[in-house]
C-alpha cells in the first residue's frame, strides 16, 4: 500500500471542505487492496454532487477507471468503466446517432455517479431515471469480491446500488442502452409565464413533450410569485433543420468556452445582484413565446458553457437544495417554498422546476416520485441553516423528500427513502451525518 496522504477535498458546492485520503487506481487488484486495507471507504466520481455524499474517511476516486469496453453500434449498447464521464460517452455516441436516454443538467458526471444517484433529467415524466437503461454493472463489495448485478443476477444488490449513494460498494463498470437520434439538435419552445398558476398550467399542457423544464425567478412576490420561463423540447429530425445544419446533422461546431478564473469575493453575490440577474434572464426573451432549434449542448447543459462557474459563490461555497412535492400538492407546496425564500432575503441565483412522472417501485433508493421538483442554489452564510430548516419543515408538511446528491444540511427524516445500504465498510460523511441526526 502507498503511504497515507491527506489532501483537501470538496465537491461542486465547495462546502464542506475536508482533509482526507483520496486514492485512484486503475487495476481491480489495487482497488481491492484499498478497500480491504481501510475501515471506511467511499467511492467518488467527478465530485459533481454538491455536498458531502462522496466525501468520507478514505475516498476511492474512479478517475483512473476511464476506459471504454465495448460499443454495439447496431443496438446502441455501450459498456465502459465507471469513471468515464457522460461527456466522453456523448463525444463517441452522438456522431454515431446515439444520445443518453437520461442526462442530468451537467455532462461532467461519471457513469458510477450517475448510477449511484440514479440521476434524472428534463424527461423524467416521459422516460424515467438513468437506471431504466442500465443493463448490468460490476460491483466490488465489502470483501473485495466483484459481482455482476442486473435485473436477473444479484438483483438485491442491483436495486440497492441504484440511488444507493455509494454505500453498497464500488461500481467498476456498467453496460447501458442509448437512444437513437437523427440530429444533434433540439426543437425548442420557450414560453414566459407571469406567475405560478400559469407555469403549472404550462407544465400540464406540455406533458406530451419529452423534455420540459422551467427557470423560476424566486425573488418575486404577490401576484408575480412563480414568474418563470418554461422550456420544452424534442430531438429534431434532419428534415426540420436548415440546409446548413442538415448537411452534417450529428456534428456540432466547436465553441469557445468561458472560465471563471478565481473565487469571487463574498460581496459580489448579494440580494441586489441576484435580483438583477433574475430580471435580465426574464427580460432577455422579449416575446411571450419563442420557437427555435438549438444544439443539444445549449439545451441540456447551459451551465457547462462556463467552466468553474461554482466559483462565483466565493470561497465559503454554496449548497443546492432540491426537493420533490407530490403532484396534487405541487403548486401549493411550491408557493409556500417560494414565499419563504422571498421573505428570507437569501435569494437563489438559479432555481429550476421540473415535473417527475411515476417512480419505478423496484428502484426504491431513487429520489424521484410523481410530483414537482425544485432545485435552488444558495450561497453559504450565517442565515442559511435557518432557511434550510424552514424549507425542510415545509417539505415534510407536504409529504416531500430531498435529493441526497445535492444535500449537505437537511433533516434526516426527509432522506428516509435510502434503504438496505447499511454497511460498516462503505461509509460517507453524508450518511454518518444523517444517522447521527436521527
Ligand atoms: C450543474 C449541475 C447540474 C446537475 N443537474 C442534475 C440533474 O439535472 N439531475 C440529477 O439527477 N442530478 C444533477 N446533478 C447532480 C449530479 O448528477 C450527481 O450528483 C451525480 O451523482 C454526480 O456524479 P459524479 O460522478 O460527479 O459523482 P460524485 O459527485 O463524486 O458522487 C456522487 C455519489 O455517487 C457515488 N459514486 C460515485 N462514483 C461511484 C462508483 N464508482 N461506485 C459507487 N458509488 C459511486 C458517491 O459515493 C456519491 O454518493 C447536477 C450537478 C451539477 C453540478
């Protein structure tokens, strides 16, 4: 074994920051050594969870598990190691006419992270979670053995690992299905909604669309509460594109990417700048309705265009608070949540509303259930815990739950859906925090 070497580690929210041992290995033998020689281990993918889910006493980083194993181009089935990023899958698959069935709002997540959080996209109401398209994966369990998990083999471990937040072992590789596409473009409609009644009506009217999502200005109050823009989209067919784009429909032009070079000073993001950003975002679309074609990067990953955008929150970091409220109480619950935020003075720079469809009862550790989900970013400051406590109370009152992969300070009762994952070997700081809060 290599000597113990501690380093500062944090995830996307830059909160919390810990000093722990992190190791990456590319051979299964060495990973086994690491697992067997440490009391508490947790796997980490690309650190795109916001809080403490992939932090632990001894962290195994899947960075070196970065190989593609096979790609069945006829049937759209791909197999790769768990550290491969979804961005790398897309680089290979899109030019061949395949896209991910389910993608989160950033493509910089690893395959292992996507399974362990059972991520969802803008199409949960239509196409479910990432796990729906997983055929099998290899898992290293507590004694270092490697087992194959699927719907037919080691099924208990298969379902416990999906959404299991790394607590059942280390996912080493996985095989999953891709979706056929004719082009790398999306036919998009953006519709401005003046308030919460209108945006909920638009979501209902758009249930036949594959992708729907709304950006919400969470600082509005009174009759404007819920002011937002709904975006809905479908993969575009070749005949719908302009002659220029149709010539090479699966290849996108290289774009310039921006980078946030340093942590912004704490004062930059304040109630005024958040209000100003929200105003600009709402007014940049002058028409009530806009129909256009955009490339998949613009539609699915607008935030990825700015590298290290998380630094705008400053060194103290930020949290993302994401909850789901049952559909029938969705509007009422969201209204109360938005009112509480507007009154707190702790504005969220980015607030995103989505609709979840029915959950898969077998995937009992997956976060989504039928309802509305809102994700909010908050800068860490001395008032934040009080706001999170208030939001937790509302989520509990409406029978909702919070998303573990975003969490770093919520009440444990809202995360009770995580089951059958108790292990003395695979332990995260998040899980310890949750158990201690009970
Ligand atoms: C800008 C942004 C937008 C996002 N949008 C969405 C969204 O729309 N929908 C959504 O569902 N999520 C979203 N997320 C969250 C993100 O998809 C998840 O947190 C995802 O799990 C991160 O993957 P990762 O590879 O970075 O894993 P990490 O963040 O490193 O780890 C996440 C979890 O996976 C476990 N894990 C990682 N690798 C392995 C492995 N090899 N074996 C076992 N367990 C493992 C960890 O232990 C941890 O519990 C977003 C995140 C960002 C930053």
